[in-house]
C-alpha cells in the first residue's frame, strides 16, 4: 500500500424593447408610425465560439419588412470606455464582433436608402449576445431604442450551466461569499466531501458526476487550477470578479484538461467613470446555533468568528485610453473545536487566519483595434493554530502542539487583443501563478485508537508536512476568423502550453506517525498480536525533489450557421501531457490525445423560441503533479507494528516493545523511469452525450430539459504488481521469471502506473543484470477490473429574469452515479492523493467496489430568487432539497472469502467487513439535506453616493440538523470491529446570521 493521506481524525464539520421619448413624440406628431420606427430585438442563431476571457456581439440586420440587409454599417461602442468597432453586414445581413470586453454597449446600424437605428444599453455577457436589428425609415438621426434584459435563447451552443453576474446575484440571493456558492447555484452540482475543504476555508464542488478533483478554473483566461492535486483554483474573493460562468457540460474545443466542469471568471475592470466603494460582513458566533454533538466532536463548545471587508476603486488613468481597477480584501477567521472526552482526555483545536487578499488590473486601449490587459492578484493565505490535549483528571500537563499552513501566492496575467480586419482577430496571453505549499509542526503525529475511536492527540492536523511551492507558466494564442461560405462561420483556433514545476519536501509531522491500537479478543494482524494487547503502528515517510511537467494543446472550432434555423458546432482538440522525474527524465508522455466536440442546435419552429440541441464530446485529464512527486521522486515510506509498552504521560510518545512486522511500502529512490508506467498507457478521459430542449415563454421566462450521460473510459492509477507478477511468471519460461524469485527492480517500489482493466506492458530487470525486458501481463492475471463510472442525469430548469420587482430560478435533477472509481480523490477515506489513491492498489480491495459513488444524489431541488417589497427593501431566498448519500462498510481484506494473495490483510481498505463482502454504497445512507436561506436588504439613496445598503442573511433558517456524513469504517487495521461504525461524523451546518453593509460611490 502506498502512503495515503491520514487526514483529520474528526470531521468538523435577450432584450426587451422600450420606446424612447423621441420615438413617442414622433408618433404623436405624425412623423411616422410607431410600428415603422421600432427595432425588432430578438435572438438569432449566432455563429460565435465561446471564449475564456471575452465575449462577442453577433446578429443580423433586416429592413422594415424583415428582409436581410447586406452592406449595412454596424458600429458597436462601449458605453463606459472609448472602444468602437465598425463592421459591415454580409449578404444575408449577418455581422459579428468578437473578442470584446463584457459590459454595456450601444449598437448603431444604418444603410443609405434603407434606414438607421441605434440601440443603447445592450448588455454583453460571457458567452456572447445576439440581436436582430430592424432598420427604421428615418429622415434624419437614427431612431434610438433603449433596452432592458429579457430572456433569450442561445442557438450557438449546446453547453449547460450558468452565466452569473456576481454583484447582481449576491445583491439578491443569500449565498456564501465564495465561488463555490456560485457553482452550487447551477444544476448538476454537489458540494464535495468536507475532508477536501482546505484549511484556509476553500470549499470544493463536484460537477456533473465528476469528483472535486476534475474541474478547471480560469481567471481572465489564466488556468489557476491547483495542478498538484486538481483540488480547487485558489482562494479569490468572489467580489473581485465581474462575471462567472459555470460550465457543467457540452463545452467546446478550446476548453480542456477537465473531466468534470469548467469555472470561468472575469475580474472587474475600470472605465471612464471614477467609482469606488467598500463593504463589510460579520458572522457573530453568538448568533450561530449549536451543532449537534457527534461521537467524537463536542460541538456545544465550538466557536466561529468571521469578519470580511472589501475596498475597491476604479477609473481612468488617461481618459479614453488607460483604465485601472484596484481591490483590497481584509479578512479574519477563527475557529475553536473540541472532542468528546475519550480515554480520559479531550483534544482542543484553535485556528485563525487573517492574511488579506489584494489585486487589480490595468486596461490599455492602445487604439480602437488593439488592447492590452494586465491583471495581478495575491491570494496567499495562512492558518496558524494549536492542538491541545488535556487530561481531565489533571494527572498530566497539557500537551500543546502549534502548527501552521501557508498557501497561495502571486498571480500575473497579460493579454493582447488585436482586431486586424473585420474578419480577423488575434489574441495572445501569458500568465504565471505561484503557490506556496508549506505546512509546519515539530510534534510527531499521534492518534490514539485504543478505545475504538480514533482521536488525534498531537501533531499537525494533516499528518504530513509539505515544504515547497508550485509554479505554472501559461502561453496561449487564439485566432478568430469570420467567413461566408455555405452559411456563416466563426472559425476559432489556437494553441496553448503550460510549463509546470513543483518543489517539495514531505515528512510526517515531527518526522513520524504513531497510531495506538488494541487487539480484540481474537488478537490482531493474523495472530501476530496477542488478544487484548496494546500495540502501535509506526510509519516513516521521506519524500523530496523538484519536478516538471508540460501540457500542450491545439484546437479548431467552427461555429457554423448552416441557415437561419440550424447551427453546427464542430470542434476538435489535441492534447499532450508530459511528466518528468526528479532527475529530469520523462516518465510519462501521452501524445496526440484527440477530443472531438460536436454539437448541433435547431430552431424547432423558426421563431427563435424553441431550441433543440445535441452534443457529443470527449474530455481528457492531465497527469497530476502529485504523480511525479510520489511515484517519480525520492519517496521512502515504511510501516512497522510494535507491542506498546507504555505512553509517556507528558509527551504522549510511545515506549516501543517488540517489533512484530515491518514493511517497505514505497521506495522510489533511483527508480528507472522506463519501469514506472505501463507502455500502453492512456490518460483519464470520458465521453459525454447530451440532448436538450429549451423554450422561451413570453419576454422573461425560459424553461429547459436536458438529458446527460457521461461514461468514464480510462483511468490512470498505480497498482502493486507484487500481487500478480508471481502468477504471471508461473505461466512463463524465461530467465529470472518464476514464482519463487519475483523481480524487485521495477516500478516505484513495485508500484506501476497503468490503466486498470488493460494488460500491463512493463519493463522489468528479470535477471538482476540491469538489462530490462518488456513483458506483457494479461489483464486477467493483473486481476484488476476496468475502471467504471457512469453518470446519468435528467435536468429540468427554469428562469424568470429580474424586471425590477422579482426574479425566480430553479432546477430539479434526477441522477444516477455508479462505478468503482470516484475520480482523483477518495471520499471514502478522505484521500486527496490524485492518481495514486488506494483504489486499484491491490486486486482484493476492488472486490465489491462497484456501487453508488460518494457524489451520487438521486434527487436535487434548487430554487432561488428575489422580490422588491419597495424601492428600498428587497427580500431574497435560496432553498435546497437533496437526497441522501450512500455508504458501505470498509474493513480488512478477508482471504477466506476473497482468496489468498490478492491484498494486504493489515489495512482497513477493502469492502469486506465483519466476515462478509458488504460492497460500496450498500449499507448505510445519510439524511436528506434540507435548507432554506433568507436575506433582507435596505438600500438608501444618499446625495453623492450611488447607494448605501444594509443587509442581513440567515442561513438554514429552520436550523435543520441532517446527518450528512457517517463513519464508514467497520473494522480497524487489526481487523477488530469498529464500535463507531455508522455513527454520525458531521451534521448539517447550524443556523447562522451574517450582517453586512456596503457603499458605492
């Protein structure tokens, strides 16, 4: 078994038309009928591709009778900046302006002898906006029309998810102040296991059946995903963002390196108007309801304090040319947690973090056709705390363990956009992210499990300590070409390369890990430990090195309007993933991974109100840097079991007795890179199929129905071939290959990276001479099942846009998520060892592994909205109802039931439990999650200010206390029944109140 993550012992848990004054006056004075003066504003089937850092305006110009107008002049102007683009409509009246910043625009269209019109307040969002512009007969200036938001359908794509205006959404809906809360508004999203929440407050979200380690996160076009484990995208205050797009499926060829979903964020920016503001939010501990106690946590003693504020300013440095936006986010969080009295002592944990976030950007419109953007932010954060073990009788002094965790760092993003001609636009981006990955503590990691309940009494909360940092450098270029050929095309192609480097040194807290255990009435470790005897598991881990990886990709995407009712989105992506050992040698290079992305939409009745869509796509996931660090570095990991002769009452350190067992679990020092992987290796990838139907109702309502199926086709995981190579050699007649002399010189301490379910094609030194021989072990002898994960979802959603009085959105998702592999992480044991989890380590551990996966939720209901009682008072709400999570029973592998020699019998890691094969997801389930959050805000209008708002949010108004997580271990490592099996480890977060004040000027 490879070194797994110990983790914390306890779980704490389109547009509506309005007539302007001059239109009405002209009608009243007889200067032309109102009907002839109006502009028809309706969505069409635009031919534009998606973009990770900008958007597009597309549309069609028609005459007063509705006939297409070619050769019309269209001018698109930003309302807050001196940015103008002029294009000419094609023969069918179509036009496109791509690579524009999001925001408010004015669109002017005219053609001599036909007419002219000007529309103000056209909002451009991530993903683009489209219009039909109907020219009006005029004898002078263009007719002016102002616009407000209305519900449109986008016929250019089949993607599912949400585009979220961050400020508007937060102003109206009671949500937590992080990007995860925005993600959870979207259908087909589920909060991940609490074990994967970062120490500094980050929450991770599972999208569309994927694990929390399969998403990609962009900021202004820069990938900021944690490439070591793929968990999260850095801690960035969500009010630093202008818009966030959550893609849960159907995304186009320019998006890759994710088999879950994509989260695309654009930061706020400056304009020709000076603006600024501040806000502050406080969640008082005194108004937080008490959580229920668990068998291990004394939640009655818990305390939480959260303070957060934001300061920002923006405006022109040089009017019409150079703009700035600056943002500062002071924050403070403190937590206190205590365990129940166990073994005569309690453990108290206190933690705090207070490091601020700061950042901003500068935009430079060099000319109307060339733009430069630069973004910088520092998202470093640190948590400092203590773990105190207190003996209740007072017979021993308190043991106080200080610890610290540091994450994040500097982020730089620079982008150039050039509009070369009406039909050609280019962009280039360079970005760099630096992330600290350091934790520290001098105390050994000690867990006492003799009572049957595992309680940490010393050491760092995360058991292992990392000292090091990660760096990503991104180079990207994209080209947009607009063409007329058998319809209208927006062709987009590009290339990007990521250079990744990690520097790491890892040991256990204090250099060693101790776990105190007690044998049951029948002893432990197959009789090595006598009955009712205390013993100790002793583990040492030493891992160090500097590692590099490179991911490259190119793509081609054609969004093709075949006619005014049919759009085809035809894309292809090619990716290569290369990873190197600590000595710089390539050990994986997965070349030419082709990923088609094929979508189609159809205007069912020709009125732009009903869209039928379909999509097929393939998505690949790179090799995590964690794989380099653990498998291709210098890792030495050992485990021993000793009789426990006593525990020092002051230091809590053990007095070791007789050693009964010793194992080298991993030894990758000096491993030959040619032996580390199966030679037929493929990366993790999945296929997605989607069918959708969207209907526009009136001007503001939209309803939709989607069917999604995702099938995981391949997985990268490591396995210990020591369990199968002897069986293989028994069938062979070659020098050095026999069941009694298994070669040791292969892989990383005998572990090889492969695709479970396929033959293992490995290089082995059979004779001990240093000469490698390539052997093929058939899949039947490898004895591992194919990795499986199948996701089905039926999604019904609706949306009623804000009209100044109310809005309402919601969804219902029926889903099924079954398989034998969660993906990257393992929620069953809290392991975030991406690519090297316990799954597939040993054949016997996979018996019974197929079942409902941890992120399976059969039914999920979400409804959120807002209502304005008056011009000053507004109410908001968010309600969720989600069906239970399912659990199995984890125990020691049973050789009598599963067969001898297929798995270790000294580790609780299989689905055999208490004398039988239980299986994944077949024993227990949590409660339904029920939650209603409400908010009320009061906005004052004060001279000199845009607004001053006071608000209060109440989360979990009815203080429901659902059981969300249960202890899934039915046996300890010694095979003894776990007395806490099935008990609650975490309840739903209790009711809490947040107060806020914000001001804009």
